[in-house]
């Protein structure tokens, strides 16, 4: 769980990653830009949201409960929301 996250920084870093910036944390190369360990389910969901992903693929990759919990975590702890585009894919709203 993330503690005392700088939500403004998380938003700026997400925008940077979406523009092709580095996906690793500035302070820890074993974590992604949101502080989730590479290889974890959380980091996988973060990656999928960058490219745009269907709920079906998310469920296949992470399981329904994990998705709901992580989307809640992203909103509450990181200040990031996922929205559904017209094509049905979920993406970060930045």
C-alpha cells in the first residue's frame, strides 16, 4: 500500500510515462512510476491502463476482485482515475 503519496506528482509522472517517459520510479528501479513493484499484479494493471485495456483482458490478467481493488487504490492513494473510452477500453484519465 502506498503511504503519503504526492498525488500531483503521480499525475505528472503518469502524463510523462504516457508521453514516452521512463516507467521506473525515480528512486527505485525495481518499482514503476507509481511505486508498484515490477512483476506485481498492481504494476501489470498500471501498464495495461497505459495502453488501454478491455475489462475482459483485465479480468484475465488480474482477476475481477484485484481490478476493483486496484482501481480504488489508484483513485484514493494516487489521485488517478481510469475511464472507459468510446471503444470500451479503460485508460488513465489525465
